[in-house]
């Protein structure tokens, strides 16, 4: 019997997957626990509509991420910090500080977890920072650290 899974089931399949299950397993376990639906025309049509809507949303988000990556390419974010005479700064510039400055100065809201820094920025000057905006879309931002 073909069924549509409504939840991830270990060893059976993932949510929204159409699988072949034995009649007894489907009727006695999957259906009573509301883990699956019978794969008839109506339910398959609903699944198809749900998947196409999900794909449309994903495509839209990817396009927005590409536009944001283009905007980031042209931005040089200046951050003023206290520094010693040899160009070393006290503390360091973290992903959180970069995200806050982007929101404040450029009105762009980017989650700090998406900003990829190998280590905090500890010197004055311009540093290229990589930002993972979406699956397969990566933007680059120039961060200029200047002394106060």
C-alpha cells in the first residue's frame, strides 16, 4: 500500500515522502498514530501543491539573498575602535558587532551566525568578511577597522 508520511520515521522514511508499506503496518500502526495518509489522488495532489509552494518560497528567498549579496559587495562598513600605537586593537571585532553595525548603519539585518569569521578581527585596516546568506549564496563585505 502506498502511503504519504506525515512525520520522519526512523528506518522508514522522511516527512512528505511517498513509500510502499505493508497493509498491516499501514492500517495498524501508521494510520492510528497519524503518522501517514493513504496515497490516493486527493492526498497526492495536496502533497504536490505543498511541495510546489515550498519550492516557490525557497526560490524567492534565494533571489532575495542574491540581491543582498550584490548590495554587500558595494558596502565598506567602517567600525571605529580604540587601538594601540602599533595598530593592534583592544579586544576584537566579532560577528555580533559586525551584524549590529550593519543593522545600524546600512539598515540590513543579517543574523550573526551567518557571518563567517575564522577569528575575531584584531588589527586596523580593511578585512573581507564572508557572509553565508542562503544555500549556495555567499556574499562578501569589506569591514574597515579605524582608530577612534
